[in-house]
C-alpha cells in the first residue's frame, strides 16, 4: 500500500512515499537491501565527521532481535513483532578524538536515520521508527555502555496485510497522512 504525501511543492518521490506503517510482512529482507539501507546511514553528514551513530541490527530469529523486541512498549510489540528487522539507533555522547561532549550527536544520528529511511523507500521496503521502548532494558540486555544514548528503534521490512492489525491500529494505518502547514513551521 502506498500513501504518498499530498505536498504543497514538488519534492523527491522517496520523500513523498516515506511513511510509517505498522503492517509488516514477515518475509525476510534480503541482505543486500539491508546493507544498502545501512550504507545510506553511513554516509550522513556529521559534526567534525565524527559519525557518532551506531546501530544494533536484529533479524528475526536472532537473539539481538528478541532483546530489541522485548525492550519495546507493549503497544509497539503488538505490531513490530511481525517486522523481520529491528534496528536500535544509538548516538555516542562524546567525541572519539578528545572525549568532550558532542552536543550534535543526536542531530547527526537523526540525519543518518533519515538517510536510511529514504533508502528504505528506494529499496521497496517500509520502516517505522519508534521512541516507545525501555532504554535501560535495551542497554542492559545488549551490553551497551553509558557513553551511548539509545534514541530510537526502526522496524524494517516489506509492507504486510493491514487486516492483521488490531482494529485501532488498522484505522490509523488507513487514515490520511497529515502535516502542519509549511508556514506554521517558519518563525
């Protein structure tokens, strides 16, 4: 299912077609497509070329997948368990070169994940990003040091059957996409 954005100006088809579905097919994502998505994140811009982003990639059937899934809030677990790939997105809080606080680490991670989201569309896949997860549970179960901030989880895969979603989620899945007006975003 496609839900292209009704944009006010002509923009990239990948941006128009990127949305966050909850209906995933359990079909595995091909390794090459997953590597292409991760490569898009790798080439994001970052302050001082620090590249503070890190990813924990869990594929269905792997222990990492189960640990990431278990850290999600129950609402997200309901639908995300169908996605064949879960990616935990982290930002290194300090610069590797001098140990000082990297105040743009979250911004840089956001650029990397945004690039990945565009490549997801380019690969004929869908993704849904979540902040609804227990960061400490994920940190402990995956053995992640305190120098990393756990920021979000991305579910990744092929679009599935909307009828398999609970009714409230199905309604959200089928509803029109909405955004604030462009002029409301400008000071």
